[in-house]
C-alpha cells in the first residue's frame, strides 16, 4: 500500500507492540498518526510471551481487553529445578489479588499483542504501511523531514513529530545521533516455540532448569502442549549458523533428566543478548520508545511491557501539545519519568542475569544450595509476595519525583506520582459497583473529590470544569459511606473532611490535597502541568 500523504502530525517508525500502542493511544485523542515498518507484515513469531498486569490495565482502558484475555492464560507459578529435581516452587495463582483486575502473570505471545492492537487500529481506519524503510531524518524548526523508501521508490514526508519505535537497531536513534551505550553478554542463546511430547511438563508452571553448564526455561503457551523455550547455546554451536531445535534435544534431555520430543517446530532462532540504553530519549522533535530506547535481558518478562509503558506515558503528553491543550514543556517529563525506570530495569535484570549465568564456583554453590532454600522461605511471607508482584507486574512503578506532580496531602501510603490504586467503589449516583480505574477510563484527566459536599458546591465544580477545561477534565464525587470505607482508608482520607485528587491520563496521580480548593487545582493544572485553559 502506497503512502499518499505528504504531511502528517506524527510519524511512527516501527509497528511492533510499542509503536502500535503509541498509535492506539494517539487515536484516543483524535490524532491520526502515520505508521511505517520495514517488515513485510506483522510478526508470526511468539517473541515476548509475558504480559504484566499493568499492560493488561492499559488494554482494559483501551477497550480491547475482551479480545485479549480469551487467547492467553495466567501462569500457575514458577519452579526451579536442578538435576531433574524440583528445588524451589512458587505459586503465582492470583498472587496480586486485590491490587489489580489481573492478579497474575499472563502468557500471551507478542504476535497476539500485535494482532490485538492492529485490529484496534483497523477499526479506527489507521493503516500500517509495511515494507517501508526510513532512509533519513532531517530536523528543522517546527518540523521533521523524513525520506522513506517503499516498493523501491523514495518519497519525502513532512511531519511535526517522529517516534522511534523501531527496535534495537533504530534508524530514528541513529539518524538523531543518540548514543546507545551498554554491552553484549558473551554467551549465545536460543529461542524455540515448540509443541512437545513430554511427561514432565504437566501443568501451567514456568519451569527453569539449571546445572553448572546449561540453562533452559520452559514457558507454557496458551495452546495445548506448546512451549516457549529459552536456553544457553552449548559452546560447540557458537559459530554455527545451521543450528536446529533437534540439535538441542540431547542437551534438554540431559538437563531435565527426561525425554523431550518435538511434535511441531513453530520457530527456532539463536542470538546474543544485549543490555543497552539510549543516552537520551529525545532529540528535539524525535522521541525513542521501547527497544529503540533500552534493551536488556529477558529476566522477569519486562521488555515488551516497558515499551508499552513508554508509549502510554508519552502519547497523552504529545497529544495534549498537538491539540493545543498543554504547553510543550510537558514533553520534557517523558524522559524525566521513563529514563529512571529504564535505568533501574537494566540494573536489576543485569544483576539477576549475572547470578544465573555466572561460572564462578562460589556463585554456582550459592545458586545450587542456598538460593532455593532462601527463595522457598521468603515466599512464605505475604509481604514479600506482594512486593514481588508489584515489581514484576509494573504496578509499583511511580513518578513521585516528577515535576509535573504535586503532593499536598498528609497521606503517606499513596502519593502523587503513584499509579492510582485499583479499588472497588460503590457509585452512589448510579447505584452500581465499579472501580477507580473504570472512573479513569476516559481520555483526559480525572478529578475525584472525597468527603461530604452540598449540591451547590458540586455544581460549582462541574461548572468550573465546563467553562475552563471542557473535554480535558472528567469529574467524580465519592461521598463517605459504609460501602466505600476501604477507599477512604487507602488514601488516608478522613470521611468527615475533604480530599481532592487529580489523576493523569496514564492513571498516575498528578495532584493530591487534603482540601478541595479550585484555585489550588487550577494552579496545578495550569502552572505545574501546563494545561492551557479554555478562553
């Protein structure tokens, strides 16, 4: 399909999960981006397989969660095995109950994520231009000129903004001359997507097998008897380009002490792992998201999910600027908020990966004899299980240090910058049970006031919003009641007093105050966030 446009507001380079999420989010704000990818079409490979709770919450807000959940499955747990014997096991069934609508690690291949997002774009008449390569980018005051190549022909496209969602070898990053600092792990690895005939993979647990020279993880996919396997490539295969899944069978059988037979080979590849991060996530009118900005080991299933979060964070800010609703200073907060997340992720995954891969006899002894017992003991603690889930699911990520948030409350449990907790609420007006995330489902900011107010003051708030922030600020009122005690307790809100919170479009709290003062809220929206009020 040929590109007929010569100008677009936003050019998205890369139609993987990050780029497709970016496009889906922009569409919520009425912005039609132009998306290109140098591949022939969407991936058919499983690639990433773990979808975290925070990503599922975004899918819910997008309105596509019912097209996702039926085609994946929660994992039952995780087990560590050595010498074919189970050394430690951790149930993950509903480990996050009460914290999110999705209290589990969801197994759902990257190809399915892409398909769900592509279907959403198709419904909104937003195509992806496949087999289209970015040749060059030239930044100018107020615009970017992109030279593209498709069907052997070059064409020039003008855009106001460019998003690099084009992976580890990002052309946008290279054209923007942004260094990609880091290193490559020395070992070769393999990925396999196989249907297996085995007698030891009998449940929905992720199973990790380790010995002193070998490592393999079996991830049960939603399809019957189908597994994603990631493992270390034996040294004798390092320089071979013709390695097959069958070559790995003797090593897998030795590692698991069981017979492994392949019934169907859906995909097999070998590769090296990298840990790198862009020196900056923005160069004037070009932004980097996902693997174009940071890559790391697959420990913890964080990569694809982090890219989705990058897009989620950037899209509402860019949309606000394009629509003339927010000053462009808001765009600086993208890197300010997301770069610390990427740095922590690279650090933690690197440390965990090095423990798993270390050849040191001391680390091997620790890994074999001490670590399983420590993990088994630690998992008995509900506090540790909760901490683990918050970290891995990404619901614990906060932007408390960001300068576009303002915390004026005495609350210490929940603060401005935190993801708004998932709490059930009884909607007194509609007389139905809902939840705070549902209240924040519409595009834009959400003002929630707690406490007892007379009808006239509520009317004043509604009128103030209509006059100054139409289409930008949604409004909900939560009066004290026996059915909503848990919500008041979570925010440390006195039911006999008042509290106001403003939730950002990405469901992070931007403003929190123990009084409801329209002048103070006005100050936050205009002078902290940079919203341009309606004249």
